[in-house]
């Protein structure tokens, strides 16, 4: 009886351990307007954060682009807004 219980426990633990499906990361569509007024559409699982550069595929222009997120001062001294600087990535050449 003990052997049967241990075999059942082993089979049950193996089945539970192998049947888990890993969580899929959700990829969100990120539309942005760059400093020249052009619309770009990207897909990423991470938000675009200030001070970083990203290499993402533009679904609007169908090539890789480098996106830089920077703060741009506004006419009022204490107000600032995010500015997106987009250039063609060397991978697209």
C-alpha cells in the first residue's frame, strides 16, 4: 500500500509540474508622435521610460528605429513634457 501511495504521489507531482503553462507577457501597442510630428506604432511588453533608448520595429514604417525618450522644457519654467526622438536603426540598413 505504501508503494502504491508513493507511486501515485510521484505521478501526481510529475503531472502537476509538467502541466503548468508559463505566463505569456502581454505585448502592448505603443503609438507615439515624434518631435517632427510623425506617427510611429510600436509593440512592446515594456513602457518607454524617460532617459532610455529603445530599438523597436515600427509597424507604420516597416523598419527598425531607435527611440530616445527625453524631457523637453516648456515655455513655463516648471513645466516639462516628454519628447520622442526617432531615428532609423543601423539594423535596418
